């Protein structure tokens, strides 16, 4: 009687890592597809460049855990368990973003605020005030119309032009900025990746903002500073915001739509 050869623990570990990597590729493809009818096994296999039989084994295991669910007659899509895990892990984006906003404020010695759209209003959800003798101290809560502020414009710029026009129509403040001017600004912001305003909200105060796409929607992170300091340090402020935006979107799972 011959004994079966022992399985090397390193080989077992490598096999497990390979399965996880393949599962990750499949999940990314399903997430990017996002259609109600889902994707067929053949379509998934073609996208991830794996044998159909391998994809089927992984999909079957994910279905058992409700991470993937059947859709239509032959398709599969992301299941409810994944959304539930994400919600339980990060019930709010702000606690995740805040430490990075604090680090940015400390580095720049300027005020940094987190802003988001809620229905048709702009809300400052958090602010870290810079340690300067002359500093900007924003109020939490409702802010000026989004069309008039750098952070508001970065959030509107994530929409296409038709959606921006519909948003303006429903907002009740269509004359805050002429529509043609607003659409030109949206195109520029999408191209350059940031929005900048000088003295538009308050005389002597400037704002520089980028939007951050997350799995719970878009936020804007803005640096607020006296106009004189903003003009002097604009390039360095912009670089720091871009670096932070890219890191946050990588962490929170939403690729950037801007430059």
C-alpha cells in the first residue's frame, strides 16, 4: 500500500492566494458591468481570461454566500451580502475621510472642509480650521448655492451637461449662475480636475476643491484660505489635493472621473 504524497504547506498557501486573486477579478468584472440582467458565465470567463469551468466553481461558491446572485435566466450579478458588509464596515464616509483632512490642514496650515450635495443643497459636513492668525472659519451645515462655490462646482461637474441642466431646473435657484457660463465651467473643471474661486462667496476668501468619488457617493474636499495666500501657494495646494484625492478614491473604491 502506497502513501499519498504530503501536500507542501507553501503549495497550499499559493493555491489559496490564486483562488482569492481569481475571485477578486471576477468580482471587479461583475461590479463594473452592473446591469440588472447580470453577466453570463461565458462572458465573465472571457473578461477574466479563465476557463469557464473555473469561473463556474468560483461563482457557485460566491452564490452560496450571497456575495453573487443569479440574475435573469443565465446571468449573475453582485449579491446583497457584499453591500451589507460594506455598510456595516463603513456606515459613514466622513470618519474615514476626516483623519486625512486633518493631516492636510496641518500640512498646509489652512482650513480644510468636507462638503457634499444633499438633494439640491450644499452641506459642509466637517471642517478643520487652519492654525493661522488670519484664517477662514466656515460654518457647518447649509452652504451657499453649489453653482457659486468651488466645492459645489466640483460635485456638479461629476454630472453630464443634461443632468446639470436638470439639477439647476429643480434646484429652485436657476439664476445663481447663467446656465451657459455654468456649463462652460463644468467642462473646464472636468478637464483640469479641480475648481477654484476667488472672492465669490466672501471678499478676501478663496476656495480650491476637488471631488472624491466613493461607494457612498461623491464628496468634495476644499482648501479655504485668504485670497492672497491662495494665489501665492496655489500650485502646492493643488498638488496636495490631487495626491489626497487619488489616495482616497483608491481606499474607498471609486475611480476618479477627473484628471
